[in-house]
C-alpha cells in the first residue's frame, strides 16, 4: 500500500487536502503517510484520538507522523456511521484548510465467520462501517467538491468481493456493495469533475 496500489507512485499532491478514515493504524495510517510524503495535507479520522481497538497506533500518532514528514495534518476523532460525524469531519477540514480534494474511505471491519454463526448485530455493524460509512462520508464531502469542480473519492475494497474465501460471505457482500456504490456514484458525479474509484 506504499503507493496505494500504484495509483499514487508518480503523483504530487502538494496543495491538496485529503481526508482518510480509519487513519489510526494499518492501511489507513500507511495511506495517510503516503499522501503526506507526496505533499498532501492530511485530515485523519478514527473513533478515538489516543486509543485504538486494535494494535499498531493511534490517530494522534498518525498525525504526529504526518507532521514529522513536513506536511500539515489534522486529527478529527469522530463516529462515521451516523450523519453527524461525517458532517463534522468535512466541516472541520473546510474550516481549517479551505477545501477537500481527496476522500479515502478506508475504515472497515474484516469478520471471519460462517453465516450460520453470524449474529444480526454483527451483520448490521459490518454493513454500517463497510457500506453506510463510505456513503455518509461521500455525501458529506461532495458539496465542497462540487463547489470546487474537482475531487477524488477512493473506497478501499477487497478481492474478497470477487473470489470466495471461507468465512467471508458477509464481508464479501459488504465489499461487493461498496464496489457497486463506487461505480455508480462515479457516473453520478462525473460531470462535476469528481472521480470515484474502488481499490482492491
């Protein structure tokens, strides 16, 4: 993911403002730092500033690392599965930096469980973070991107949407939905100078 699937390897993002969800650790942290290395201002978001449900870092740590690279950064802790969180993130980005050029919907959950063993709450939580959150984040940033006449939305998907893996029927379903959302949203906003892609 150092070059975000090859999509960023030669690009200069100086002057661009990028929002990255799930930025505290893992792929999200790697994406945030790759953008910063290429000159982007990074607005990182996760549920909490100084702790993480997993291992490998915190949101504050990611933004500190962004700034150590010489880039500007802003940490915005927020819950992205309801409308207020994404709206707040977008508003903070515009208030502090004046624009939003890139949205990377990276936050996601990766359950490995057979359908017969999947609880309804777990299913709903997975759909909320893997599908609903990207919808809400896109909806929150699109007004600013449309006003600018420019924007890029990248939704982090998975090869699991295309190839069966044991225990990943639910996860694959959520990523398949994300792929369709990405493809059709791209058509809806193309005339506004906005590109939408799914990364696998």
